[in-house]
C-alpha cells in the first residue's frame, strides 16, 4: 500500500475473552473513511432488526479517522457507533478530549466490541499491546475516580474512556466519559451499551507515529492552518467565551429551550452566558486533542451554596437544557449539575430534557411526590434537580423510569404525559428550538439518530453565520423561509457526515475560509495519498447518510416517525424571537426526498442506491 491510513482495528469478543485484529481494504476506506462512516458500515453488517441493543449480540464500535493523532488542527475526536437502547435505531455519539489521539498513537484506528464479559472488565491498549483486565475494583466508582486510577496505574499520558454508575445500571441516557476531562460521547444511550457488556473502561497510551503519506507537507500544512484557525476562531468569541458565547442571542432569536419548550422568554439567560461565565467562575480554557480553538471551559466556584473545586465547566447545551429549560439562572448550580452528570455518566442534554419533562408532569399532577420518595419538583429549584439527577443515575423511585428517557417515562405515566416529552424518535432535543429556524426542524426529523442539530449544522448559518455555499440558493439560509431548505439540509448533512467520518471538530468550518471541501481534500490527500476530488468527498458523505438511513429502515423505521413532537405545535409560548413560527416540516420533507432521490415514504430509489453503490443493501431491504 502506498497510502498512510491503514484501517487497523481490534476486535474483542468479551464473552469468549478473545482478541483479534482486522484491517479494511482501501476500497472500503475510500467509501466510508472512518468515524461514523466506517462505523455505520460495520454496524449494518454485524447487527439485525432483532438485535437487542442491550444484548451481547449488539456491537459497540469506537472509531477515529486518518487525521486523528496527527498535527491536523481540530481533527482529534472519536466516535462511538452502536444500536441505540434509547431509540432502537442507529446510534452515534462523539467526543473531543484526548482519547482519540491516544488510541491511534497506541497503534489502532478503532475497536469493534461485542459479547458480554462474565464479570466487570476494562481494556488496556498499551503501545500496541491489547489486554482484557479485571475491573471489579472499579465497578461502582464514578468516572472521575476511574480516570484518576488509570492515570495512577498507567501514567499521565494514559487516556481513559469509561462509564459511571448510570452506564453500569444501563440507563438509556447514559454517556461514555473521558475521565475527569468532562468530554463525553453522550447521546443515544451508548453508555448503557457499554455497561451491558460489563465493560467499565478502555485506557490507551502509546508513542507510535501515526502513518502519513507525505509527512513533511502534511505537517507544514497543519502548522499553517493551525496558526490561521487559532488567530481567527481561537481569538474570537468561540475561543474567548466557549460554546455559550451566543446564549443571550439564542434567547432573543427564539432558539433557547425555556420551561420545557413552553415559554418564549427567559430573563435569566444573560446570567448564564459565556461572557458572564468568563467574568465570574472561569479559570482557564480547555483544549481537546489537536485543538487550537480552546472552547472548553474550566470553572471554579469559591463561594456560596454550590461551591465547586476546579472542574470541567458547562457547555451551551448543558446551560440550555439544565439551565434555561428548568428556569434556573444560577451558573454555580448549573456547573454542579454538569459535574454530577459527568461523574455519574449521564448525557446532560437528555438528562436536562427528561428533568424538564418531569417537572411539568409534576406540575400537572401526573407525577406525584410519593412517586419520587417525597421529593417535590419546581421550576427554578436547583436543589430538587440535584436530587433528581442522583435518583436517575441510581434508578431510585421514579428515577428508574426517567433513566429510560422522556419518551419511555411518559409512556409509563400515561394520559397526556407523552405530549410533554420533547424528542424525535426517542432522542431528546438538544438546546435548539426548531421554531427558531425552519431548517433545524427538517434536520431533527431526518437525522439518523433522532433529534440532532449536528447532523446538518445549518442552524448556525440560518441565524446569520457565513456558511459555505454548496448547490442551493443563497436565500435558503432565511430562517423562516422554505425555498431551498431540502437542498440546504441534505447537502450540509452530507458535508457533516464527511466531517464525522474524519472525526473532525465542526468549529473548523469557521476557520476554513468558507471552503471546507478544499481544505479537507488537502489534508486527506496528504495523509492518505488517495488524490480524492471534492465531488468524491461529497459523495462519500451522501453514501454514509444513506447507509445510516438504510440501517434505520432495517430496524423498522417508517416515515410516520419523521415528525416533530406535540409541544412544537400545541403550546403557546407567548412572546419571543420565534413566537408565531411553526415550521412546515411536511413541505420541507417533500423537498428533501426529491433532492435525496427518495419516494414519499422516504425510501431511496433503486437509481439512488445504484449510484452510491448501495444496491446490495437495498436488495436486503427489498428495495428493487
């Protein structure tokens, strides 16, 4: 082989305690690359409609990409792909931090995990040597404790990816955490899948050189763009104030979730914004592996009821779902919620939305004090939130059902409770309201994992950002318009699927001079020697998006699931930046299907599948 990227994977059968190794041919790597792309390929091939997400037959895939572990700026993330216990469909979750680069420097591009260990175990990947080790002494410990133990055992260069108590108890909103760093592969219940396999942690360290096709030019190009991105994005508001830099603006635009998505304004938004955090509790910035932006927050609360030692600070999504959506404007309290979720290993997005659902259900008399062991719930009360996070993680009282996510908890309560749960396909909304940007609504109903703002990322540009122009009209960025939305969302989905196959941070979009494909091609060619075209890269993204969709069809998804929840239509929010807008997702979905080459039932045509070399998968699903 003349290229650098080898597609080297470790296969681990936890039931049999067996370790083997697998490489993927260049043909497969060019079609799917790595990250969620190759992860979806593996998932499609190794699971079925009847695969129990929490059964030993489910596969848990850790994936990096050809730029991870190199000097390429902001391409150091890793992705986890599996079948979701929360949705029963396709699952992906991704994390920054430093585990991805550590895994590649330890000698591997990814892990394919299946089976179930008889007793708790962890996996050690130490400079090429892979071992399955006893984790009985780690079971029951929180993610910080596990990460600290790994540092003591393996040294400061070792990086840990682990679950907390929520994952052990198979909460369907459990995350996978990078120890004390606060970085999370959080969505879709991937932590529950890890827990179902009796797998507590994976630790990686190594000093192996990541293979590159043209090392000198690659490193020179990486240095050039590292400086450019650090000077532009890193010194801009994203670097200075983190992901919550625009939180006040999202409230004004009608994008911020407020009172379980039922209100239009939140006066407290200004108190939990990025600039206020920087002026009060911020101690320093956190940089993920290969990052030159530093949007991560490290905070310390020295005074008051919610004192906190220096710790990972809350991101925008956490401030939105565990702050504004609960009517809480205390930065110290929200920072405490964040640390609790991180230690327990809970997705802060799903936890926040599930708690806001619970408070409204309590307010309406559907959920009662006796259901919660005597705990009262109220908007704006941090103390009840702290106790409810604990009950969810420990599966105590009705926390047992809240740990299943808002959809299942609502079904358990019955009555009008399902109308209060805000999700698509079982995955709770992130902290962005589709009534504030029509394209966001289309993203949510077409995202393969359920409600996901990152599958297309158009909302940042619908709100006035300078997004890269592809093959859609310029006015497609009009947040309340409809022209070109199908093209905008589908093409950005393809671009983001490409990013996720390379496991890149999407914030580099803001530093690539509006020409991300040109820059991606440059880095991929120098790393692999493939000499790809921009058209091939976009087709790769399109192929990945369609394979994700085919996997959902394989798992029983139907077009009836492509809808927004009741609260997007049945609730009067009063005032706010998008008070009167209700996105017509049906209209946009028709556009989308036409662009995608799908019929009215969202089934890809044979011609579409043949063009993307997916006809075999289509035939498996009786698409002829």
